[in-house]
C-alpha cells in the first residue's frame, strides 16, 4: 500500500501541466515550445498511471502506452517540420514566423513573384 | 511507508525542478537536459505506483528515443544566436492566469486534504497473481487490440510524413 | 478469457472502409519506386477508386450496424453519415489535386498516401465509441494533415503553415488528453456510454467539479480542432500557407470529423451536465460567427478570406451544438455535408485561378472571370450563393435547420445574432461576385488556363451536390434525423 495519497499525485500532475502550458505560451524558441508540449503530455501520463494504480487496474497504463506512441510520432514529424523551417528561414524564433499577416497592404507586382514558391529542384 | 513518502518527494522535486528549468533556460541544450531529468523523475513515480513496464518504456522511449532526437535536431540547427535573443513573450495577463491556475490547484488540494479526490467505487480488478507486464499484455491483445493495431498505422504515418519532409525531391 | 482474442468476421466487416483505404495507401509506398515519373496520375486514379470502394463499403456495412472490437467502434447511422462525408471530401480533394500537383511539379505517391491515411484517421474518429480510440484516430488524421499542409516544403508559407498547425494542434491534443485522463479517473472508464451512466448514476467518486473541469479541457482541445473562437488563431495562417487543395481538405474533412466527435462526446457522455457546458458553447458560437465574419470583411487574400469564413461557419455549427437536441444534431450533420460541398468547390476555383506558384490570390484577381470563363464563374457563383445561404442551395437549408433547432431550444438571442451575422457575411461573398461580373478582366483572368477533366469534375460535382441538397434536402435530413439519436 502506498503511503502517498492520490491527491498529491494529481496536484503534481496539474502543476506540471500548467508549467508546460506556460512554457508553450511564453517561450519564443520553437524547440523549447515543443519541449513544453512534452511536459504537458507527461503530466497527463502521470495522471493516467496514478488513477490506474488507485483503481488497481491496468487500462490506465495502456492509455499511457498509447500516449507515448503518439508522442513519439509527433516528435518525429514535428522535428522534421522544424528542420525544414530552419532550412528555409535560418531562424527558430516564433516571432519571425509572420510572413502571412501583413498581406492586407496592396501588393506590389514584384512581391507577388518573390513570394512564389520555388518548388523546382 | 516512510520510504515511499520520501521517494515521492524526491521524484516530485526532480519533476518540478526539471520542468521549471526546462522552460526557463536560455540554451536549448540545457533545456533538453533538464527535460530529461524531469522525465526520469516521472519514470520514478511510475515505479512507485508499480507500473514497471511503463517505467522501462518511459526510459527507453522517451529518454532514449525522443529526447535524443531532440538533441540531434538542436545540434543540427545553430542556436548560438537564438540564445542571445529575447526568450519570452511579454504576455503578463497569460502569466497571471497560469500562476493563478497553479495557485488554485494547490490551494484546492491543500484545503481538501488527502481525500480531495475520491475514486469511483467498485471498479477494482480481481487480483490474478500475474505480473504487471503480463497483465498489460493480456489487456493489450484482447480488449485493446484495435487501438494497438491502429497505433501501428500512426507510426507508419509518422514515418511517411518525416520522409516527405526530408526527401531530396518532392 | 481468450475467446475475445480473435475478432469475428462481422467485426472485421464493420471495419472494412478503413481496411480498404489503409491497404491502398500502403500499396502506394510499394508502387512509388516501381513507377516512373511519367505515370504519375496513377496514384490519383487509385486514390479515387479506393475512396469510392470505401464509400460503398461504408454504406454496405450500415446494413448490419453494431459495435465491434470490444466496444471500441460503433457503426451506427451517425458514424455512417460522417464516414461518407469524410470519404466524399477525400474524393473532392483528389480531383483538383491532379492539376495542382502537375502545375507545381510535385506529384508523388506520398501525397496521396498521406491523404488516404488522414481519411482513415477521420473514419476511425467518427466510428469510435471510446475516448482512447477517438484520440488515436484524431492523431492519425492530424499528423497526416500537418505534413500535407507543409507538403510544398520549399515554400516558406507552406512551412510556416505546417509549423503553426503542428504546434497548436499538439497543444490542443494535450488539453483533450488531460480531459480524458480526468474522465477516466472519475468514472473508471473511457467508454462513452459507461461514462454517461457513471455521471447519471452518481457513482462518481469525487466532487462534480472535476467533471466540469474535464468537460472544459476537452472543449478547449476540440475547439482548436474545429477552429472555433477563441481558439481559431491558427486557421487563417494555415489555410493561406497550405497548398490550395489541402486547404480545401482541411476546411472540410478534419473539421467534419472533429465536429462529429464533438457532438458524440458532448451529447452522449456529457449530456447529463448539459446545462453546465451550454454557456461555453453559446459564447464560443457567437464569438466564432462575429469574429470570423468581421475579420473576413477586411481580407484581400482570397484564401485568408475563406479561412475566416470557415471560422464563421464553425460558429453556425456550434449554434446547433448549443441547441442540445436531436434536431440540432441533425442540423449540424446536414450543415457539415452542405459546407463540404460548397467550400471545397470554392477552393477548387481558387486553385484553378491562382496559376503556377499560387500567384493570383487577391480578391481583385477575380476581376473579369465572368467574361473569360463563364462556366467557372457560374459554378463559383453557386458556391458563393450557397455560402451566403440563398434559397435553392444547400447552405440555405443548412442555416435554416440550425436556426430552427436553436429557436426550438429557446436560444432566441443566439438565433438573432446569428442571422445578423449571416447578413454581414453576404457582403464579402457578394464582393467577389461583383468583382467577377462587373470588372474588366485583369492579369489573372487573362492568363487563366482551360479546365482539365479533373478540375471540371472537381467543380461540377460539388455544384451538383450543393444544388441537390438545396432542392431536395428531404432524404439527407431524414437520414440525419434518424441517426441523431445517440443513446439507446
């Protein structure tokens, strides 16, 4: 029998989740932002495991297992996307990703051809 | 009993300390190292709650797989310049909301004490005398067979997606 | 204990549409190295065949509805309706993709494979009867969509779109999952029907406050996925940066599936606490409509304009959810089908007009389209009129049923404000119509290419769908009405 009550685990999980959410909102470096998401997912996993332990059942652990699989898939795709962004822009600051907001100004003809994609190899 | 409590506080300190440093360090490599620390703390908490299989998976998959991937990517991109730039957005309203949320959570649980969260009754599984991994496999391949198979599709999608992003020519 | 290990054949058949799509998508991976770059249209043809097969299978398996795989899936009318919608969206996405990928010189097997995988994910979402299954389906659909949004990976805008979509999508997923975790802790189950019984039966362990917290967290997660305000920030950038056929797909397929699970979760599991979450949905619906429509008024980029309009349309569907009735569910189902037709059609015209490298995307670029290509202009007019909600189009009946359901549930203020919003929306759609018919042809209209067969089908089919739903809405609505009963 565990001496630590379920509520402590849940508090820890809640605080960790909020930390992750705060990191997501405040940080400007894309990689750190992504790491904050990992913190949030771990908080969720901790909750699942704690419930599972309190219920004396394994299905919560199975959910954790699936969340980990999803986290791995997300990490692979997300880091690939981050690398292509870095290749094209040479920056990983979130504030520099604003090439689309300012299109309300009447466009010059040069600008149109400049923003055209260069998908030719 | 006492040992459990001490270990809980130790791991909890690891989790929270690692988490706070992850989101506050300037250098992304340091952030990643502290995230690993935090993930190890979570793994320890799994062990405390007799989820041995998940403890192993957490270390092998998260620390050994995902975090190494992170470190690779951090090394691939040049972040010296990024560390000198401003690190935080000035969103004080959101900051206050987050701090308030953490405060409310802690206050709620402290006020209600250890019994703040009561479980639904009568849901415990019969003790079959099997080990953790055995029971997990049993459930995974009977009741949760379909999600298990579909999860492999998810991994396939991730592989194809990464290849599309990294391929020489579209 | 091991009797349930092997699924029965009836269970496998209920999973047939997903199996067909998965097999064909996996086949593309094998075909890719074997086929040269000459035979690149093969993928499109195969995709369409697979999607048609899957759609037939989805209709066929409805003859024997029921649960499958230990209650993980539930094939019922609701699931069948949305399966057909998301598969149909897939077909309507592949058709304009032929021309688009030719033009950008970017046809690969992976594009079509990812599209099919994404649809498999959405099919799993809409059939799932269990929160973990919903979550995995949602992730398959999302991860494939992230990559599709950034498919032209040398394009800066597409990169940015993919990254924003990915970061905010994962953030939303975490919220959704935390909600799932709390639900599991409170009820000991993730099966929607069991959760509902636990909430109703009062066998909840803890204070009801946690159910409220869980519902709110899931609302945040799903709000992101359906781009409802205040979680809509990603939508304009993603739709603008993504390749146009993909933007069309994102605005119809994943959104329809997200609404399907939104309805299923909130009207099954959380139905007993309906009065608690109704104000949340009410506010979000109003905010989405107002914000979407007023922001669309000032847009000059057509894809951005359609993105804001898509946010506003999400608001209309949220009105149907706020009604919390079977009539409301049926109205939401009808609306998603009508919206898929008209929005994909409009995006297909944009894709056709924009030219190589998506150069012409201003509203002014539509000038003189009516004179240069009367057929295309006429079809676009149908889509725009339907988006406004003019009678004889699917959009009209969609809005009509939604506001009727809202009135039945005594949401008078929401109805009034929604109708006012529709009037505002008419302005920016009419602006495009005026531009097409009353201005001299500009550079874009003069350089427009003739329609290819694929594009022609991509324009005519949605137009037919829009008109059929507008003139004979009866049987679709009947079916939706019969399928809108979740709890048996």
